[in-house]
C-alpha cells in the first residue's frame, strides 16, 4: 500500500469511526472513507471487518490503540481500487463529508450541448 501511495501522491487514509449508544459494550463501526481501498476485509462501502470489531472479538476494556494497530496491519494487505479512482475516491460519505469529497473529485467542465453549437 505504501508503494501505491507514493506512486499516486496520496499521503493519508481517512477513517470514519461510529460509536453506538451501547459503546463500550459493543464495538464501533469503522469505515475507510479515503481513498477507496480493496481488501479481503474491506467492503465496497468502506466498512472494515476484523475480529476485533465483532461481538466475539470485542471487549469493553479495549481502547482505540489496539483497534488502530489491527487496522494498520490490515491496510498493509490492501490495494487502492484503481477502477474507482477519480470517480469514487471516497468510499463512504455523509452529508457533512460531501463538500470535502467535491473538493477532491475531479470536476467536469460544463459545456454547451453539441446541438447548441451547430450553426
């Protein structure tokens, strides 16, 4: 993944961590927001599935540190989804994140339809 980051001039992975009202007794939901990554344990919507984030693997005594360690290990095994690059750089968006996504995604120039340009 680090080689791909260097080749694509990317410098970070943006994660979205959601905690329910039952936290710390239930695990948080973690999504990769940017860039869109592919891996055995990362779904198309960016949700990360690791043992630590299951009810069987989670303990209410866990802090964010072991979670970040396990996610960092997972990221070493993933690749950037080149097929979605440019079109879906963000794998997950909320209303508040859409503005940030628009800044990163390439914007198409607006042009007049061909039939308007014909004389």
